C-alpha cells in the first residue's frame, strides 16, 4: 500500500516537473530547465524500479498521479 502511495506522489511530481521544465525551456531559462530535468531523472528512476519489480498497482497509481500533476499544473499556469 505504501508503495502505491509513493508511486502516486512521484507520478504527480514528475508531471509537475515535466510541465515546469517545458515552460522553462520555452522561456529560454536553461539553468531552471536543467534543475527540473535533474528532478525528472530522479522520478524516472522510481518509475523504472516500479516497472522492473512488476508492482502493477504502484504503476497504475504512478499514472494516476501523473495525470493529476499535469492537469493541476496546466490549470494553475492558465490563470
């Protein structure tokens, strides 16, 4: 159960970071984009471990967290 919660949180933050990274690249802020990119790699490692361990409940939670993260970030940035 804790692994699924961790995966959901990680998926959420990964998509928040991805959205902010793309925004930083678009705004031509290389240092900010690079910082977001490093954080994205950390989240990618977590997702890779989940898939390798075949913890499909955690993978599903990761996907849900990612959807929520992107939706909320884009919605927030539209204001």
